[in-house]
């Protein structure tokens, strides 16, 4: 690529990144303020449904905008296979802050277990409260709320590392996923997130521009049956993620989960 073209592409990349960052801030703030008002007037069941649907649509709009730039590519189609399925724990690896946005953009009834401080966050707190997301400040309360959601038929999104991956390919799996799965007698669906960048990984500030283009794909991994031992499940998940994430993802066009631009539209389930 000749120098003028490289310079123009560099300007375009900087413009795309910071305009999309501004869009995220404005979109999140607008929804958080509206959700805070709705939280005060809507009954809990209706508010929860509206909140989770609102987050799904907001996340999808944001990711669609990124994809339209041509500098971000998402293939999240495998997640559509879980829509409408029975209650279960969805357990992805967690390379970046994008992961929760990507999961929420395709699942209309998911309770996300999250850091309790998010509830007080100006940009995210209103939507999280309206959606009745589950804070992790009290282990006992977290488990009880997760059980309530699973028994009501919702999915529960739980990153089994408890935080973003520090030591790739996977950090240490916590015991929470096993405890909840055991008590709820719920299966655990693993999700494998692949990316070509460390953007928004642990310690990466949101305003620091990565090299573009960025590509994110998800693969549905093994589904573990409801366990009888939480410790055994944690050990099996640790080994499974370590093995699966060191295997290369399918080449583009080689499988249904191959990388393709995110089009913002759900595809037919392949259940």
C-alpha cells in the first residue's frame, strides 16, 4: 500500500474508533437514563423483560455500526442456536470486555452475573438494574439469584474465570459455576471466543486504539450435563478450555461458525 493510501487508512481507522467509542458512551448513557426511569414505574417481571430486550437491541445496534465501518468483523451466529432453549448456564472464556456485549446482543433473556460496581456505573447501571442482572458482591445472594433465574427458564451468563483472562488461553476456573450448576441441576454450555487482538483485555484502557481490523468469532463448545460435583466440573472445564482454545478455529468458509461480517440479523437456529 502506497504512502497516501496508508495515511488515509490510518486517519479512517482513528476516526472510526473514536466515533464508535463516542457512540457507545452516548448509547449507553441514553439507555441507562431511560432504564432508570422504567425501573421506578414498571413491575419487576415486565421491567426485567423490557430491560433485557433493550440491552440486546442496544448491543446489536452498536455492533452493527462497528461492522458497517468494515474495520470490525463479528461472527456471532452460533449463539442463535441457544435462543429458545431450556434454562442453562452459558460459560464463555473471557479475553476482553467485548464478550458480555457480544453475548447479550444475541440472547433476549439472559441474566448476566457481573461486578456489583456496575450497578452504580452511570453508563451501565440503569440497564443492569432494570434487567435484574446479578451482582457478585455476596456469594450467597449471587447463587440464590442465579437459581431463581434458571428455575424461571432464563439463561445465566457466567464467565467461569470470574474476570478477564490473565494467562491465556484460560485463567483459573472458579467454583461458582459448579456450585450453581449443581444446585440448579442445570447444564453448562461452553462458548469459545476467538479474536485477533488483545483489545480491552485485562489492563487495556478503553480509549487506547488497537490495530485494525479486529475480528471476533464465537464457537459453541461442549455442553456439560448437570454435575453432581462442583469441584469435578471446575476441573473438567479447566481442562476443556485449555485444550479447545489451543486448537485453531475453522478457516473462513470451512464451517457454519467461520468468520464473516456481522450483519446485525439473527440467523435460523441449527439445533
